[in-house]
């Protein structure tokens, strides 16, 4: 299938494989609703245990956008890449998933996706760092094309006339998840002087404000930018690190939580219209009241 043709349907990967991959392995994963990316169980569990929405990535503007955080677990490269930033080499380390973080008053700040832990030969903790994984929310209807494809799997599947055609929602992804996580969990980790890492896709990062960059040694915060790279021989997509952005938590927080101001004259104009409408409405209500009294 020509890459450009993929724009006529939104499914990037289904149960781990591009839909043009009709190998026995791909069929095995689709037929059994399996996840090849180190889910906590063998099956895909996205949205439902019995009827999972097994779409790992979305077609959008000639690229594949990751919409499931489990997709980032391919070969656990995110963990090893994060460890290179978190610890000095050589280091003995491992990771622990979903660790609850609480503030000074015992209130939850949320769970850290992964805590990377370095330890000595007695198993005692020497240092730790956080890793958060950010996939992308979507807007539109993905269930329709997904179900239609499963009913009749084909490399030539298309869905060009879909109502509410699904697309990535980068704004919601940052404002509803990324920014709150950095503010809540990141602030605590910063006070502990622990390094922090966020893994996300290049296209998502490009929608964020630009961050000042520093050397690795002078940084305490890093963005790992990944993309899904096609492998024509295996007809699969490979998660590959494209770039690491080294910055500082204070700078990242300042930039990511800042909203650029729009035109104050536009706001004032809209405000004036609402005020004028309210005054007209008040006069109309008063006249109606006077008529009622007169009657």
C-alpha cells in the first residue's frame, strides 16, 4: 500500500501491526486481541478487557501518532534511554511502575509512571528518578473504523467518509494531562533534587512552547522524543529515539504553564458587546414589569 493512501483511513496500528501487514504473526495478534508491547497481561486491555479498542497509533498527516501509552514500551527502550540521563555510568538500576506520590499533607499528587532506581550491591537505594510517558488523546470517532476493519480485515481498508473523523488532540493532551502532571508531581521531585524524564512523540513536543536547552550535566529535566519508523522488510513500525531535549525543571514549568495573551482590544470589544446586550435586556425586563403593574 502506498503511504499516501493511508490518509483515507485513520488506523495506524491495530493490535501492534500496521493493517497492511497480513503476516501470520500479525493475524495471530489481531485474532487473539494480543498486545506485543509488554502490557501487564498478554491481551490488549485498552478501554475494555473483553472488547479492547486495539488501536496503538493513528494515521495523521502522513505519520503515525501514538495514542496508547503501552505502545511506548516496545523493547523497553524508554527505560534504558531514561536511565542514561538519570544516572552516572556505570550504575546498577531497575524500574518500578506506578508509584504513588504524596505531598507534605499526605494528599496524593498522582502516580509516577515509572521510577528508575539505582542501588548498591546490597540492594540499597542510591538514587532514583521519574519517567512519565505521554501518548496523545484523540477527538472524533475511532470505534467505528476499528470495528469495521475487524469485521473484514484488509490492507485496502478505507474509511474516507467517516463522521467525526478521528484526529490527535494535542491541546487536551497537554492541558489536561502533561501540564498538571509536571506541576503536581514535578514540583515535589524538584524539591527532592531528583531528575525527571518525559517520553513523548516528536509531533506532540512540537506543539509545546520552546524550552531553553542546557548540557546534560547541567540539566535536571529531559524530554525523550520518539517516532514510529517504518521497516519495509518486516512491515512493522519501530519506536526509535529521535532526540533528547535537556532542560531545567524551573524553565520547563515556566514555559509549559504559560498561556500567550491574545489581543486585549478583541477581549474588550467582546466584553462591551456582552455589557451592551445585558443593559438592553435589563431595560426590556423593566418595561415588561411596568406593563404588568399598569395592567
